[in-house]
């Protein structure tokens, strides 16, 4: 696998609008994109910090992954995402090394990226996302 950089940090929030105000008004960051990913039952907002993105995630349904996460653990860091080259090949390699995959195949994510998650039971408790830009 070739991880090129941290693509983003995903942070679960209860209220996207309030959270955006905090990141803009207190931290001085600028939200450059808000997007809903319907099949993941989530609304996202993105900020750039240097070369890394912060992705705020608000559940659009209590039974969505973010809704369940907040119910169980509260708001906070949800996942770390790494940019990779060759997402499917990376998944195959990681699976061969005994890591449990949530996604066996890439799927569509926010910002037009292809994404896949690794199970936190196999990644020392950290939900890990792999991302690939299909246009590169």
C-alpha cells in the first residue's frame, strides 16, 4: 500500500451549523464545501488546515453510522483518512495481511473520492478510511 498523505480527519458533530460557526469564528478556518452523502446518511462540511482537511460529519438519520457513533461515544474524532494510490489493490494487500475490512470494494464518498473503511478491531481501535481520487 502506498499512503501518500493524511487526506482528512473526520469529526462527528451533533449540529453541523453550530460546528461550522466554531471552526470559522473561533479557529479562523473557512468552510469550503457542504455536501450530503445520502447512502452514508451523513451531511459533511470541509475545512483546509495546511494540506490536510477537517471533515465535520452530521448524521441525517439516527440509524446512520454517525448517529450511532454519537449515541454511543458522543461527539468527537470519528476516523482518520489516508490518501492512497490504487485503492482496490491496497484493500487486497491489507486483507491479505489479516486486517478486517468494512468495505471489500471501494464506494463513492464525499468530494468525488472513492473510499473504503478498515475495521477498528483490526486497526488498534482507530476507524481508518482509505481514499483515492479517481481523476488522478
